[in-house]
C-alpha cells in the first residue's frame, strides 16, 4: 500500500483510574537487548461485569491541573476500534508490534511525568447479529481470537500494569478475525459506549469514565460504512440501510463526554481521504468518512497511513497529540 495522508484516532480509549501508588518495572521487546521501562499500574475500578484487574500506580494523580476549574488529565481511557475482516491480519500484526514502543513512550511522557492512569479496551468493527456471525456488536474483546494465546486481561479491558504484561494482553486480544466485510467502526464505537453499557447485559459497563480523556484509535483498511442502530437480526450479507452521517456519531460521542470535545482524541490508521494505498499485505481503500471524523475532532486528532510498513512512528505521533490534548483537558 502507498502512503496516505492523515490519521484518525478513532477509536481507542485510554482512561486513568485512581489508586494506591507503588512502583513496578518491565522490559518489552523481541530484540536481544530488551528495552527497560518502568511500568505503571493502577488499582482498577471493579465493575459488576468482571472488569477488574490488579495493579498499583507508580505515580500520583492530578499533578497537572488545567487551572482554577479543578480539572486535571489524570485518567485516560484508550479504546482501539480494530477492523477484524479477513484482510487485516498484516495490519493487526503491525499494530501489536508497535504497541510496546507506544506504551514505553506513554509511560515516560504521560504516566510518570503527568501522573496519568490509563486503561485499554479493544473492540471489533463487526455489527452482525449473534445468529449470523460473531455477535460482538461493540462488546469489549477480552479473549484470544486469531492467535492461540492465553495472555488475556483478568477483566473485560486491560488495566495499567507491568508494561510487558500489558503488551502481551494487547497482542492477544487485538489479533482478531471473522468480521463482516461491512466494516462499521463508528457504529461499533457508539454501541460499545452506549448500548453495551445500558442494555440489560451491561457488558461494557464501567469502562468509560466521566472524568477521563477518551482516546479512540480507529484501524481499518476500508472506509466506514456505519448505519445507526443496526438491528440484532442483521445477517451481514447486505447493507442494513442508508449510511448514517459521520456528524451524528461525532455529536453522540461529544455528548457522552459532557458536551466537551476537548475530552476526546481521535486517531486513525486508514487509507487516504481521497486515495487508496497498497502494501505487501494488500490494498486499503480511500477512507473519506474516517477523515471526516478526524476533521470534526481537530485539533485533537491524528491520521496515519495503514499502508506504512511500521506503525511505530505513526503511534508516536499520535501520542504527541494525546499529550497535547491532556495538557488542554477541559479547556
């Protein structure tokens, strides 16, 4: 794939949780000389749906304040919205390979320097009903799928902890397959933060925190094809209806964060706004709807080409936007 132009953080969510403080360290990397980094862990919030894990934060909270309003960016909810269609194995591998470096940098520049606590969630873009497919429909991924792995988080998302463990858990749960060819990242995002919280199952209840910066990381090799409120009976064989305007999803996302867009960051790894791209693993379509979401979230947004051979640099660039958004949190 060739190089495309802008990045959507669509869809990842980092959130920091308050807890008792203690130090931890870990090394991450496949090379002979492993990278040493201090790990931050936070005592997780316990939700009624199994979203519980253990860990102590190495740094305090609220060390960076926005001023007299009392707001501080000491929590980040990072939500990865990952295309799990059949063409995405190479891109998922590049994502999970770059994730350890992303977390090492975040540990140094956010977790330690600013006292930020975080959590990481992963969802697929698949909205097909349970009777016809996987039935994920915005549910947080917390088990192995494409890979034979057992490094899963204790709860339904990854809580802060030793960086080596966080990286292993992310690689396990973010390596997915079996999704529909009708990619709906925006609808899956909406369902994840609303339907899967408020329905009787309450599967994702507790992940999104009111006082956290929400970071959405969107990774897809196709453009968004979301239709609002896709019925559980959808079989995935044809579009369930007219595509919903991107602004509808953005407005709902802003409402979830107290009508304050400064509390949202969107990062996108996709095709270009008007151009497709090609890599050794295949092609990526132009993604104008992904880019539209990024424009709505600007300046708290970043785009990177999904056709890059290595996602380390795009994720580092995205982290710089997250850090700047954290500095301006609530302003």
